C-alpha cells in the first residue's frame, strides 16, 4: 500500500483538498412549523500543501477556518469534494491519521487540568505508542527548546497561558509528526510568549522539515512565519499565494489617527482624507507619504497626539472579499 | 490472513491495552493525594452499604417478599451493587459526554490515535469506585453461602460468566445513555433514570414489580439479566412472573447483543457529531 507511506519530505502533497465543502442543516422556527435550512460553512475550497511548507490559513471569524481544520483532522466529515492528508482520507482513517499529525487548539488545551504537565505528557506517550527511550530523548529536546523545565511538575490548571501553550505544543510533537496543524496558537499570548513560539516553529520547520498549517488572527504570526497564505471568506477561497501578493492585490491604506487640541471640521490635506470624526479625534486615510501628511496637518492644526495604524489582516481580507464580490457582481 | 490478524490486533487488542495503560496512569496520578483517595473510597463504600442496608431492613421487616427470603434478597442486592459498580468503574465516565461536547474536549479526543470511547471511559479514572465493588462482592459472597444453593461444577463456572455478563450489560446501558447526549445536549439526567434507576430496579426480586415492568426489563432494556435471571438460575427456582425458564440461560447472549447495540449507537452518534463552533 503506497498510500500508507508518510509524506514527510516526499514528493506528494501533505494536504490535498479539491472542491472541499461542508454544509450544516439548521432547524429553525417554532415547533411544528420548524424549517430546515442548509448553510455552507465551507464551499468549493481547493488547495495543496507540499512537504516543508508553512501555510497560514486566514479569514475573519465564521469564515470556515475551524470547519476546514476539523475536516483536515477527521473530526468533521466533508459533505463534498476530495480530501487527502498524508495520503489518508481523514474522516474514514481518522485514527491512523492521528498518529502522524500533531494538532494544537489555541482556544482549549489538549492536556489534563488536574495532572502535572509531566503526567499529561506520559498519558500522551501511551496514546501515541512512543517507546519510553524515544519519549525521554524527545521530551529532553523539547524541554530545552521550549524551556519547560521549571513547570514540568506543575498541574496544568496552574500554568500561565504561555506555559500551557508550550505544553500543548510539546504534547503535539512528542510523536514526531510530519504535519503540525495549529488553530490560533498565539491567541491571548503576550509578546514574549508569541515570539518564543514563533521562533520555535521556524526552527522545527527548518531542522525537521515539519509541515505547518496554522490559522491565526495575528498579523505578526503571518509575517514572521508564513511564506504562503490561503485566505478563506464566507466559506470560499479568496486568495492563495504569498503575503506580498495578498497586500498588493488589495491596496488597503494606512490610517493616521490625529488627536487635535480642540474639535475641528474634517481635515482635508494632500495625501490624506478624513474618513471619521469623533470630537477632537480624526481618522485620515493615507494615500501618500505619512511624514508629509503629518507635517501638513501639524502646520494647520494644533496636534496633541498621533498614531499610525497599519492595515491588519482582517482589513485586508475583508477588502479582498468586497473586491471579489464587486468583480463578480 | 496476516492483514486480518494485524487488523484484529489494532481494533481489539490496542483499545484494551490503551484502556489499561491510561487507567493505570490516572490511578498513579491520583495516588499522589492518598488522603483524599482513602476518604473518597470510604465514603463511596459507606453509600454502597447504606443501599444494601435498605434491602436488609425491608426483608428484616417483611421476612419474605414475593417468596424470597432475606439471604436471597441480599444475594440479588449484592449482585446488583457489584455489577453496576464494576460497570461504573469501567464505563461510568462516559456519562459526561455532553460536557465533552460542549467544552470541545471531544474534538481533542478525536485527533488522538486512541478510540474516543476508551479516552472518555478512562478520563479521571477513579480507583475510589472500588469502594462500591468491595462491599457489593462481600455481601454477594456472604449471601451465596447463606442461600440454599445446590452447587454443581456448572454453577461455579457460571459465576464469573454471570459477573462479566452483568457488568457488560451495565456498561452497555451507560454507553446507550451517553449516546442520547449526541442529539440532546442535556440528556444526562434522562439517561440517569435508566442508569441509576436501572440499578435500583435490579436490587430487588423482579417478582415485586408489575408484569409490564418485568416484561420491559426483560425484552426492551434487558436489566432482568443483571441479577434476576442469574439469581433464578443459581437458586433453581421457577420464574414467579411466568416467563419461560430457558431465559435464565440467555444472560451471556443478552450481554453480547446489548454490547453490539451499544457499539452501533456509539458509532451512529459519532458519525452524526457536528462539533461546536470555535
């Protein structure tokens, strides 16, 4: 059976999705007059992930990211399309697939609240049938890289979010999976913890060739980690390519937030146009050099404070979707 | 042939091995708090004694209930406590399936290479449940000695078979009850009427119940095979409810059939699981 060969570093794609879709049937309305309505969480999504890639899977809330992740890991059965992960059909060969991939849910832990981290990892070792010697070696490596030492004996419920996330990553990697699926791995973490985790993932990818697919709302994650992004919105594929291409495809202007000494009529200067006024605070959409705009504004008004806002990935994505609708319509 | 062997090993032996490994890891983890463990076990044991004590009081006052004496009544109560305590130890944790669905921990179990039923059953595996098994089997053994039983080699050999069958029926009832929660989020209380209610039902000779209850407990949800039919077999008594006497030999087959039904329910529920949004 050639399909059972793990695809780590091989030629075949790690993830292959063609026309992937998932519908949910909702029942609504009062009893006896209840109506059934079909909603597509994911529709006609096609993408491929090759060994060794780090791919960001992006989209606003409710776009279908989690549904896709659940189909990739075999939790949900697709209602349409073709899906292979490591050559396996996730929903039918979920258990076999599980021993070859690592999964981390940022919103919930895969560890056991009442057990010390070390015991949780011991349970994970039994589940993945990792030989004791391999486990000890791998755990020592990960303990060093993720600095788990100080809290290995602490019950999981007493860990900070950052520590817990490092514990979760360890649990997902002890069996040496070729593919790591991360659902919002840095959600709620402080800057230092985020950076620890990003650097670790980059190292894992570089040294072991682990393929990584992650969903995130954090532009920092995307910029640091992902050479390629797949954007999904309202269940449909909106973009697949590199990050620069995404930015270029949707020119989202930066916004200058100006706090004036006193309320004033909307500022109109060359290179900036006012999009919102709230008392003394105004929002200017920039079309030119920010420094020039700032000096022009400061020349005409008394400015108390200034902030320059970069477009976030949410903005880029929603602009992208609006554009796609306009093209179609 | 080799493929079939390998697959059997994977689908039968591995879940059992995983069960033992995970349960053992939990026991070791909980043994780190010995005082709490001892107190929990003792309080569980007290509860079990109190339940069987109620049977003792009933028979003590009435002398005989539907033709069954004190020793026979205690035999039935002891067997019921033992069987349901064993089932509770093996499968009792599945009753919180609804919580696993709500919190999303079922999703976590689904991405691990161990059957989710095994993971759920061993979650927080609590040795304190031994606290019910020990008093239950003590009462059973004393009652077996006190009853007027015509012992034969067959009956001695049947004892472990009956225990395993009764435990299996109890486990199946737990699983079927839990499966309701795939479709109704808060079905746990409804399921408990069958799981805990079923245990209370089997603690007394079925002859005290109306005919329809006995029929339902024989042919719909076969709780009569946990204690009633095995007790009739051990005591060599005719069935006072008028059902065929050959039923008492059906206990192991009923256990196997009910486990098959429970397995089918579980797979059906899992296939229709939609996960929660997050």
